[in-house]
C-alpha cells in the first residue's frame, strides 16, 4: 500500500499504534487536539497535520482512535470533518470503542457521499498496542476489511471480520461486559474468602488452575491482592463502555441485569474519586460495602 495513511487520535492507544505503522515503513499524516502528541509522532517520522480537514484532504485511508461516539462523530461528521473534506472512495477505519449505532449512522452518512467506513475496535490495552499484538474485531464489508488488513497485521496479533458495520463494536461491548462481570465475580469471591478467614493468596493459587481460572483472574487477582490499582484500563473508560452496552441492550431488547449492577458499582467508585483507577478497583467497592 503506497498511499498516505491518516491517523487521528494519538492518546494512550493511538500513539503506539501509529508509531508501529511508521516503523513498518508507512507514510503517515497525523492529528490530535494535543499538540505534544502530534510533535512526538513527527519525531518518530510522521507528517504533522494541522487539522482533521488537512489530514482528510491528503489521505485516502484514515484511522481514528478517539475516546467515544461524540468524539468520533465530531471528527467524521462535524464542521471541517472527514465527510466534508475527504475525496470520494476514502476508507475510514474507526478503531475507537464506541456505540454500534454511532458506527452505523456515520457509515450511512459517509456512503451517501461515496466514502467508506469500517469499525475496528481493539482489545489488549497499552502493552499490546506497543508491541503490536492487539486483538482487532471488525465490522464492515469484506473488501474494505481486506484493504485495511495489512495495517491490522502490524498493529495486532489477530483481526477478524465479525459482520456488517457496527459488529466490531457489538463484539467489543460483549468483551467489556464479560471482563467487568468477571472482575466483580472475582472481587466477590475473594471478599468471601477474606471475611471467612481464609488465606486469600492461597485461595487464588488453589483455584486458578480450575474451572474458575481465567485470563481476567490471572491479570487482576494479583492486583487485588496487592491493593495495586494503577491502570491498566481505567474505571472511567469501563463506565463509558457499559453505558454503551446498556443503551445497545435497551434498543435491542436484551436485558443486562448483571451489567447494570456492575455499572452501579463503577459509578460509586467514580463518585469516590476512583475514575482514573484500574477497573480491578471494583474490589474496593466490595471492601467499602463490607466495612473491610
Ligand atoms: P486517550 O484519552 O488516551 O486518547 C484519546 C485521544 O483523542 C487524546 O489524545 C485526545 O486528545 C484525542 N482527541 C479527542 N477528541 C479529539 C478530536 N476532536 N480531534 C482530535 N483528537 C481528539 O484514550 P485511549 O486510551 O487511547 O483510548 C482510545 C479508544 O480506545 C477508546 O475508545 C478506548 O475505550 C479504547 N481502548 C482503550 C484501551 C486502554 O487500555 N486504554 C484498551 C482498548 C481500547
């Protein structure tokens, strides 16, 4: 692929993802509201973009990696955005975790002007963004997926086309529900062990190889045992994802009672000043309500 790649959103995730593309030899034009992030990428070899519009005019494939639906909509549909500035045929690859309905809405508006979009959120966090081993879940048509696949292969260890536009984000919401509920289950179980007088570390070691063992348990139980809640994945971001899951569930007729319960726990923690803590701090909610 010899065309110039646009990259908008150079935060915790976008910055290392964009750097990996530059390292692999791609020519990138980048933009972020944060000028120091743009300068950092320029130092790594990317071309600085002065605005979304400048990137959109210059690039026929544009990756976005932004916080939530309103940010992506502003960049894609807003004044001076991609819809207004990009040429016919441009492919937008949104890798942010947003609401599936927002992906569908943007794709519809873009396709009316003969522009294309796929949604391609990721799982794996900053370490996997840095070493290029993210899991990428994609919604869109096969031709567009195949066009972006060489880039996915640099940023990720796997990229799977799940279904039509919005399916990538539906997949990501499914992932986020399962992770949040797993952390809550882990916290609840470990609290029982602690309150009932067991050695919690030994309990963890005894059960981790059994049916309850999981990637979430292996990653989060040590953090809970050490009381180390340095992110990782922040509570604020998980509140955003579960809010999108609850909205999507309400519209689709899928009851999500456990998701709603864990969302309440996260809201209590946020009100307690824990929004920037790792989501494993759900354990703190249990300690708080049990008076531990
Ligand atoms: P972040 O807040 O670190 O970065 C977002 C970047 O977007 C910031 O640099 C911000 O300045 C920029 N931005 C916001 N609005 C903009 C606009 N209108 N124009 C240009 N730039 C704008 O967020 P992040 O941690 O990199 O996450 C990005 C997405 O990836 C989110 O949807 C998040 O849920 C998802 N995600 C994050 C992780 C993680 O561990 N951090 C893991 C998987 C997925």
